[in-house]
């Protein structure tokens, strides 16, 4: 009987952890700390979607497709993909802990939103609608 109770407890705890992890992954969140930096790529007229990827990251390919589609759909928005392994200086400075990580920059290059994991296309469009000027 004790074994069944322990098994059910472990199952319940792992299910709760999985649901919390799934809910948090890919969510675009407000950037809490201001990061001032000079970017070494051209910024979009209205916003820039910066994606940190790695070579063996399957969600990175889907994220690249989603962000590329959004950048084509909204005028003045550009998409930049950065290989995290070749830009460890940026990874450390920006506290990138997993790939894909997406940063939404305003026209001045300030980070306004951030997502760790693959964001949904609708969420990216909504964030751009709220955070960039028309």
C-alpha cells in the first residue's frame, strides 16, 4: 500500500512540474532590468526580433520560421538569428540560459520583451502590437 501512495505522489508532483514548465516555456515577458548595449547588426525601423539558437536545437528551427514570418508580415520589423555557441560574450551578458531565447528590441535597441523557449506566433504579434509605435 505504501508503494502505491509513493507512486501516486511522485506522479502527481511530476505532473504539476510538467504543467508549470509547459506554461512558462516560450512566454514573452517584460524585461525587468534595462540593458544598454550597442548591437553589431542593423536594427529594424520599428522593432527587431533577436533569436539565440544552437546547432542541435529542434525548437530553434521552428522559432526561426515563426519569427521570419512575423518579420515579413509587419513592416519595419526585422529578424536576426545569433548562434549562441559563437557569441558566448552576448550569452553571458544577457544571461541566456537556453535556446531558443527570443529578445524583442524597440527601434532604439532596448530589450522590451524576452522569451526562453519557442514562442507562439500570436504572442509575438501581440507583443509587437503593444510595444512598437505605429
